[in-house]
C-alpha cells in the first residue's frame, strides 16, 4: 500500500513539475527565441572593421573575401533599430558602426551607397562598385528615421543623414515619366528606367518618408507603384506578382517574360517578389491591402510554402522555403484569419539560421520581430 502511494505521489509530482516547466517555456520561449535569432544574426553576418569603428553585413563568405551589398547594409541597420534587439546602448553601437560603413562607401558625390563591395580578408581593402541599388538606400534611409526615434540624443544627426539620402534617391532614382522608382541610378536614360522591381514597392516606408520630409513626391511614388502592383495582381487568380515587370508608356504593366535576361525565374513569384507580404503588410493603404489579401488567400490554400511559384500557382520547387515563408508569417500576424499560415510557418523560428544563406537569414530575423506578438 505504501509503495502504491509513493508511486502515485511521485508521478503526481512529475506531472506538476512538467506542467510548471511547460508553462515557463510557453511564457518565456518566444522572447528567448527572438533573442537567440538576433544573436545568431550578429555572430554569423555582422563583421567589424576596427579602423573607423565600422561594421558591415557579410552576404557571402569565400576563402579570401567577404561581399557586402547595400541591401544587406540597409537590412542590418534596420534590425539594429528594433526595440527587442539587445540593450539600447549595445544596439546603438552596432547601428553606428553599420552607419559609419555606409557613410564611407557612398557612391561618387552622392549619399547613395555603392551597391556592392568586395572586402579582402587579409588587408581589409575594399573594392567599391559603381552605382546604387534602390532597395538598399530605401532601407538605410528608413533605418535612420527609426534610429532618430529610438535614440533621441542623436536624432539631429540621424535625421540630417536621412534627409540627404532621401533627397538623392529622388534626384537619382526617380522616373518622372512613370512616377515610380527605378531599380538603380544606372537605369536612368536607358530602357531600364521603365523596369519595375516589385520588391522596391515599400508603401509603409514611403508614407514615413512623406511624414518625415513633407515632400508629396513620396505619396505619388506610393500611389503609382501600388497601382502597378494592382494591375499585376489582377492578371491571375492567385494574385501572385512577378519579380520584375515593365511599365509601358500607356500606363499598362507587363511581366518581363521568360525570355528576359534578369534571371531564371524573374517572371515568376520568386526571390524578389517573396518580400512583398513583408513590405505590403506595413501599410494600411487600400491598394496595399487589396494586393496582399489576394496573395494571402492563395497561400492559405497551400499545404506548405514552397520556394517559388509560377503566377498561375504551380510550385517551382518541392521544398519548404523560409525565404518565402518568413514574410508570409510576418504578414499573417496582422490578421486572425491567417492563423493557419502562422501555425504552418512557426517551424522557421525553431531552427538555427543558415550561416551560408544571408538572404533567408535576414528575412527570418526581420520576421522574428512578430514572433512574440500574439
């Protein structure tokens, strides 16, 4: 009898202990998981240069060199401004080092960042490429505005930088004929001035730029670029949008097609367009919501999120892709009706960041901001 009571008591205590542990894990794990992702990001991709107190985001690690892209620098600066990214002083130091690197790698006599640099591991010598990439500079400007809000003691300095950069984006990357942003300043005066890279459509950021500068050009850009997405969205029942499209003289927007020289699948929903759920979900604009909800409805019908789709909805791969799933998770967290997608994509945050896949890792890190928000 005593033995039976002992066994019963023992198992009762085990059950209670396990329940308490599970409750603690449930309460703390989202936050701890988020911190873990930020730490992995720092360890894997943020590289310091002692001279000048600079840091850069390493997008590719080869034997003798590291490769930096302005897109990566912009994302890295944005991550550093997140409220949950480390303590405030450490986060600001990281941001300032990344900012210093951007400042020392501007293109020519502009405030635009050189779109690519190759850094020698042995000498820290930097080979700087000509021209800029629009998305990188947009995110650098946005991160500076966020930095001014988070660290008001340096707000004047960050705001001044942001205004100069936004001025040069409008000066060098704006196509007055289409009313949209070009893919880079190199496209000006060429047929590529009418090329739309759909991942450059950042309605939430454009709204912020207008409020920050008072320049209505940003509202016109937002309206025109979203109108282009609406036209592309209507082409297919899925609502999926290609990586790239042409803006025609009559205002129509057409897919670049499968004979373009922009990449194997740039006429599909691929590694540029996959950022759209993340971008569009940050705006309350009616057009933005219209395009996003149609895409999300398509994803709700999937058993898993694959690595790319034709615009009619056929998978381009048979594997689950965090690069595509992370932006969808981020967008789904804004609406209860997409709870299925939240549950489907939670697995992304339970895995370690892939240290040899910068692009996927940055999208997972950005999406982790929403992980603990229920």
